[in-house]
């Protein structure tokens, strides 16, 4: 069984993230979406909330599992018995950063590969940061995030 890990903060999950998850689920037997808990950042949603939001929007994908982690990504990948780390790319800037991370991860564990997946062009400009800014100014979130979670995002920005 080939298992892949797709890590990220997913704060909140966007349609671009969901696109990568869906496409990866067609390639790998099991995809573990790893919600990173990073003490250096103050997220909009707690890790447990992000896990629940991801579970809600991936419920149609039986081979997708959601978990949270902190620490080194390669340690999490090993725990999940993953042979691949999936990284979604939107821009050239994403590639430069993710290439450095992939090389570091390869040095830490040569048995784990990194697979880069380009996002669908219709999502290439969407980021979680942009979604949060849009929501803060009461903008329309349709098309940027899964419909199932729009209400949860709006709740975070109630006056």
C-alpha cells in the first residue's frame, strides 16, 4: 500500500488544497492530510477545528485520513508509513521554498520522496491568508473555500 502525506496549516482549507487532496487520492492508496501545529503562529482555527473542517470537506474520499502533528515532517511521514510527501505549488516562489524543504527532508530521510503537484490554475491565486483577509472585510468567500465551511469562517469574524 502506497501512503502519501500532504502537510500544511490549512488555516482554513481552501479549494486549492482540496484540489490537491482529491487528485492525490486518485494516485495513492492512502493520503494522510497532516495539519501542522506551529507554536510560532497564531492560527484562526485551533488544530482540532482544522482537523474537523478537513474531515467535513474530505468525507467523500474514503482513502483520505486527517491527523495533526507538530515537529519534523519526516518524523510524521515515518509514523504514517508514508513513502511520499506531497507539496502543492501555486507559483514559482512556492517552488523555491518547497525545493529547499524537499532537499532537507531528503537529507533527513532518503527513503521518503517529495512529489510536487501544481494546483489547478483556477486556484493558483488562492491562499489561506487571502481567504482570512477577505473574510475579515466581509468579502464573498464563494469559490475560494469549500461551501461546507464558509459559515465556520464567517463565525470567526463576527463583530
